[in-house]
C-alpha cells in the first residue's frame, strides 16, 4: 500500500475514533490490517477501537499483536493501559452473565 493512502486511511480511522464512531474506524483499520498485517500502528489503533466498541477480547488480541510487532524501545505504556481496560471490561461483562 502506498504511504499517502495508508496515512489517509489511518487519519480517517483516527477521526472516527475521536468522534465516537468505532465501528467505522474498525472497518477501515481491518482493511489496512489485511494489507499490512505487521503494521504495529494498525494493531494499536484497532485495540483502542475494539475497546470503544465494547469488544474487549478483540481489543486484548490486537494489543498482544501490537506487542509482538513493536520495535525494541518503543513506548508501550498506552497499549498496556488499553489492554488493562479491556481486561477489566471483559471481567465486568463476565460478572454480569
């Protein structure tokens, strides 16, 4: 995928997350992930979008994938926060069942 197109898709996905439209963001990010499965930024953004959409298991899976592809020395504090929130959400959902 060429860089300008990737940047545009990621910008659109970010816009949708900012305006609380995670499903639209997920659709774009999943398309980019299919084309660039090793792109850690896509997995980070997907993890947050899944969390916003109430899909904690998918959020956790994307966070783990991000950590798999993260470069050494990369700041992982945000993804650890997202994963922690997803784990809490998952536990709360299980407690309600």
